[in-house]
C-alpha cells in the first residue's frame, strides 16, 4: 500500500486516500510517524505545493533528497534524507518533464537557502519514513516565487490542478516499482 501524505486536504485532491500531516515540520513529523506506524505502507509519497527561487509557471520537482535547512549544525541532527532511488525512477516515469533536485524544508519562508525549491514538511515526512524503514520520495509542484508578497502572482489553483492530475499516475507507477 502506498501512503500519500500532504500538508493540506487541498493537496490530496487527486488521491483516493491519504494523510493530512499538517503544515510545518513539527506537525508533519508527528502525524507522518503516527500514520506510518498505523498503516505500515510499502512506500510513502509526499506531495504538495512549493516555492522556488525562480518562478515563471507551475512545474514539478521530484526530490532527490530532503534537506532540513533549519538545522544549522549537522553534528546534532541528520540534515539530509535521500529519496528512495526506485521511487524517484517511478516518479520520473510518471512525470517525465519534472526536475529532480534536493528540496529544502524550513519552518520559515525563505529558509531553504541552499535549495532552488523549498517547502515546509518534506524532510519531516521523509525522516519519519526512514526511521520506519519505509521507502519515500517527495514530489512538489512549484506554485510561486519564494517570498513573493503579491499573492496575485502565485499560481496555486493551476499547481493544485496539476498535482491532482498527477497523483493517480504517481501511485500507479509506485505500485509497479
């Protein structure tokens, strides 16, 4: 069984079933760990919207790894969680035009300074999956420029629609992987 996880119900629109992990790394870690322990999935697909340093239109990014950008001292915490390579390959089959790159996780907008794409939950979800020995990957649709104050320039509706259309394809590819 593939466990689909997203921060908000709107990001799960294309999933037959899924888990809303909440916004931010703390909620995402706690709720994802509980859901993984209860469901015992064969894989975790974390989906959602994201911001990027450069933005001109909604586009997919498959996370090669999740980077915890708020942890400024790697001696105390593992700051990178690699995505499962088999799931990355499956996601690439489902989304052949998607970029593959690290995705930053930060509790604050603009905190993912080392990554082109940033969101608020990816590291937490992938870390919970890693601790449970469950393969996982993060797939995001960029909907806006990081820190863009003019919400009129954000393309949230188009990004959500693209995500809703892609989730069934992703799950299908994961089930074959």
